[in-house]
């Protein structure tokens, strides 16, 4: 039996931190082939070879501002910024490609606009593609459900000084997991930082706090504070490889699937 043809992937934001990691891992993966690399018009990296930009040898894929021609079954992998991501996923839907979206910082309206494209193509959007955080989301939900509101929940996150959105998409996802475990809605319970004479902490609040500095790739802790005891669930990303490997695994998995909104849990549970 001949091996399956590699899945073509188009990497948006190919000169960025995640984009470079994605290109370098994808080129080493025989199940995938990089068939396109995108940056915005005017970006200084346009025209450069995506493999060289990622720190390796030439790949024969120049970084371009336009979507390449590629057949249905191709998968867009997008780690850029909310506006461009929405444009790219719309274009991918018109081309019949799948899409794996790692970008964070969307408004509710933008999230809805992207997710609705899952009616037309296979789409996976996750604020964190690592195996560890995918499992942590389930664990946080379970712990929150078992402890209830007698334990106070605070979620803290730390990221490098160049991160643009705050709090992180992962912190929000953890907040939603805790809220789901308690049977409440995050937006009705969340407090994003505190300042001034804020008074005593009401029961049921879900605090979300963001620290920024240096080159921290991404740390998240869900604190459950009880009386005389506490639980802290922490995930620390030591390299962007954990996110990129998850995104590439998702791309290989999603290619050729029916339209729908898939999750990293779907990808992991298929392993
Ligand atoms: N889901 C996950 O597991 C995960 C993990 C890590 C990061 N992220 C998220 O992924 C996103 C990117 O993170 P990063 O650290 O890689 O940021 P980054 O280094 O700033 O990379 C983003 C890249 O996208 C480019 N870009 C901007 N507009 C574009 C457009 N219209 N077309 C094509 N490319 C465009 C940027 O170019 P310029 O430099 O010119 O702006 C940059 O090269 C963020 O939202 C981040 O929170 C998610």
C-alpha cells in the first residue's frame, strides 16, 4: 500500500515567532508539506524563502502576501492577529481548504465570524494547541465542579513583553473551563485585575490577572483558594514547539474531514 500523500499546509505569519517554529517543524514532518507562507503586503520578509526565514535551508516556498494556489484538502495554519486571521479563514473557506487557527485576542463578534465558517470547512480554533493545556482545561473544569464556590478561583498568566493581547486566550479558556465546571458564565463572574478600594472579594468571582515581561513563552496557573488549604494547577510552556507540534498534528488530522468546528480534544482523543 502506498503511503498517503502529505497534507499541504499554508502557514500564515510565517516570519513570526510561531510561524517560524511551524515552518521548521513542518518541513521535518513527512506527513506534511509546506505549500505556502504568508505575511502582509509591505512586510520586509516578503519574497524570502520560508525555510531560510525559519533558520534552515531553502524550502522553495517564498513568503508571499497572496494565498497560493493549492487544492481542496490543503490546510491553512494561522498564527497572526485577529483581523488578518478572519480574512485568511474566509479566503480558505472560498478555496475549500481546512483551517487551524491559533491566533488569540478576538472580540466575541470576530470569534463568532470565524467559528461560523466551520459550517463550510473543517475548522479548529484553539487558544492553546499544547497537549498539556488541552488536558489542563478538562482538569480545571473537573476541579472547579468538585470544589464549587467555597473555593475562590484566580487565574494568573505570564507572557513575554511582546505579547499583544491580554489576558491571554489560554487564561480566558481556563476561565471558561472553571465557569463551565461551576455551571456559570465567565463573562458574568470575571474580574480582570483589581485596583483601589475594591472591598471584600465576593464569592463566585473568577479573577484573571496578566503579568508581562522578558521572554516568558507562557505560564498559566489556576489557583483554588480554600480555608486552610489551596490547590494550584500550573502549566509552563518551555518552548513554542509544544504549540507548533499541536497545530501541525491538528492540520494533519483535520485535512479531508467534513465541515465542522473541531477542538484539540478531538485531535488528542483520536490518537
Ligand atoms: N494557540 C496557541 O497555541 C498559541 C501559541 C502561541 C501564540 N499564539 C497566538 O498566535 C498569534 C501570533 O503569535 P506570535 O508570538 O507568533 O506573534 P508574532 O511573532 O507577532 O507573529 C505574527 C506574525 O503574523 C504576521 N502578520 C500580521 N498581519 C498579517 C497578515 N495580514 N498576513 C500575514 N501575516 C500577518 C506578523 O507580521 P508583523 O510582524 O508585520 O505584524 C508576524 O510576522 C498571537 O495571537 C498569539 O497569542 C497562540
